[in-house]
């Protein structure tokens, strides 16, 4: 077999017997291909082991006979502008999603690919979008809490257990467990963090088209230097949170435009 043919066979994850035969081939190109294949296989095993650890919370409940475990997380608690987005995700018991992690730990490109895979493979997905007006009225903690409850009780499949990133909740007929840094410890919470983050980022990119003077697509509403300069020059938009410092102290008089940022809830799957 020539080098390209061997490369094609290796790409199909061949048996140990075939690998042993290839190992007898002394050509440098073949040995290089085998080394690369072994390295890739080792990386795959490490990723599978990492993912298994991220399913430890879910596995405990699955083994106890509970089938629908929902993860819940948010994106956008800290920004000065834009909505808060909360997501809930129920994963199947035989799931493996390579690279799934806390949304803050993966690149934007990887988040997009993970979003697509989660959308395809999850048993259930819900998303709540919370307006700046609601955040200002309730405060961010209460707004997050209400949105999480909305997501967890809005599934078509009613979850028996909810794993929540750092938010203590009580929901009738549902076992709720708050996990500190849960988006890095639970696959279900990590999946929810990806859905929430990608959804919010896409909203901010769309808002950038309507309000280009603020540069929302770049900083996603966080208080960067350029963002603060834009607020000082143009005032606050209808998407800025008036209860947040330093906007609160600016005494800005621009109208809220309530109708343009109402809350919404969607069952995506």
C-alpha cells in the first residue's frame, strides 16, 4: 500500500491487527503516520475520560432511576448592555460530545459547532431572554433566578432533576442541585452554558447593526474602554441597564424604549 492508502485506512480507525501490520513497514512516512494516529487516539481517550468525569453528577441520578436530568446556566449577568440569557438542556444518557466545556473555556468557533451538536442531540432545550428593563426592575440575581425557574419548568419533557450553576432553587416535584462552577463540572450545565452564550452573542451582533455607535458585536455589552467612551458620547441606548454602575451615576435621560426589549421564552426542542 502507498502512503495515501495507509492514511485512508488509519482514518477509519483500523483494528489492532492492521496496525501491527503497518508497524512492520519501515518507511519513514508510514512510521510518521502511525505516530500521529497513536497521538490522536491517546487524545481521544483523554477526552472521553474527561467527559466521563463531567457526567459524574448525571450518572449518579441516572443510576438511581431518574432519566431526565436538566442542566441550567446563564450568559450575561455582568454586561452593562444587552439581555440576560438563560438556557436549560436535557442530554440523553448515551451522550458524548467531544470538547464540551464551560462556554468561557472554548473559542467562539468551537462554541458554534458545539451549539449545533447540542441542538441536534439534546432531548430538550429551553431559552429565556430577560430584558434590561426586567433586570433593572428585579435586580440581576432575582431576574436570573426567575428565568432559570422558567427554563426548568418549561420543557416538553419534565426533568426529574435540575443541575444549576451556582444558583440555589426550589421547584416543586424537581430535585434541584446547585453546583459551584458547575459549567466546568457537569456536561448538562456546560451544554446549557453553550446554548446561552451563543444565543446571547448572536443577539449582540444583531444589536450592533441597529446601534453601531456602541460596538456591541465586539465587546458584547461589557464595560470596555471603547464602550464607556461610546456611552459618554451618545448616552445610554434602550439596551443599557440603568441600574448598573457607572451608568446609574450618569443620570442619563435617554428614553427606555420599553417595547423594544421585552422578555421572551422559547422551547427550542
